[in-house]
C-alpha cells in the first residue's frame, strides 16, 4: 500500500490553502508501526510563519485552529531580517531553535544547500544534522508538553531543514520510511513568484536565473538521506539520545501525537 493511500485525504486536507504561507501542511494521518496513526490538526510543518496574514489566521480560526507555539528553525541572521510574524502577536509562543545556527553567516553555503539534489543534497543534510542537536533537544522537550499544541515547525521554504526535522520526528513516531519520503516530496517545486516577492521584501536582489527544478523536493534526496543517516547514527533513537533527548521525552511526544 502506498503512503498516499494511508493519508486518508477524505478526513482532512493535508495542505492548507493559505495566501501567506505556501507550504503549510498537517502531519496527521500517517500510520505508525504499532497500528496507531499521527493525530490530525495537532502538528504542522511549514514555510516561515513570518508570512502568515491576518486573512490566513482567520481561515485557520474558521477550522478551529489557533497555534499555541511555533518552532523557528531558521538562523539568527534570517530571523533578524524579518519579525517572527503576526501569529505571535496573538499569544502563540515563538521558539527559536536554529537547525544549523551558523549557516546564515555564509550565504553562499546556504545557496549551495538549497540547490543541491540527490546524493549531494543528502550529504549536505547529513552534515547539517551534526550541528542540530540543540534544535532537536529543544523541539522534543517542547513537544513533550501538552501546552505547546497545536503547533508548527518551519524554516524559510519548509523543505530542507523542515524536511529533516519531519523525517526524524515521523521516524520517532514509528512512521515508515516510505511515508517519510512521500511527505518530503509533497513540498514539490517552489512558487518562483512567491520567492521573488519574499526576497525583495527582505531587501535582497532576486536571482531570476534560479531553476525551480533544482529547488524541488525530490523523493530520492530524502531516500539517500535516510540511508546515510542510518549509516552514521544507527537509528533515530540513538541519534536523539546523542542530542540529549530521553526515552521518557520521546514517549511523551508519542502520547501527544499518536492516536489509536
């Protein structure tokens, strides 16, 4: 059975249609190995919540959704360019958990990572995880607390850093690699016009020569990353232990996010 068949799209729409954020997705519905599934409308992955509009917040409210927390995986340099966003003016807590704290100091490296594909991208991803321990410790510690739901974690485009966090989190919940890969690929290719507007709003010059296909989330990238991850760390539990995340914290996250 394909992961797309496991998602049960007739229960909830996975991708929410918002004008500000173009990659705001529900992680609910994926099946875990123990027969449970990820709870819908509880945890989301997204591009930067900075871009949520008041209309978006109203649209979420119409669905009974009001975020309690947002986990910002961007670098300090990225955060400094823009405010966290109006979603945090209404009571949501902003947790800054940079996935790779120093990446923003080198824009050329950020570009290399964004444009990498396949095994090259997987290698870049693996290198980034070596600097992400603090991010995962902070995220899992927060997700172990009921008060932080519903919530969303996000980076700039919601593809690379957010994709790695989704992979580790879903694996920790017992979700199969097949579903992890398909979830990653749902980011697809970026909306170039949306990218242009965002870059210019941040006071930067947009590069019109960017090939959107090089920025696409391709299944083989995540597949190569998962294989390399296992070779490096052995298992997601071993990796999280190295990050300082206890088994009890992982179990509490499962209690919050998995439903029979």
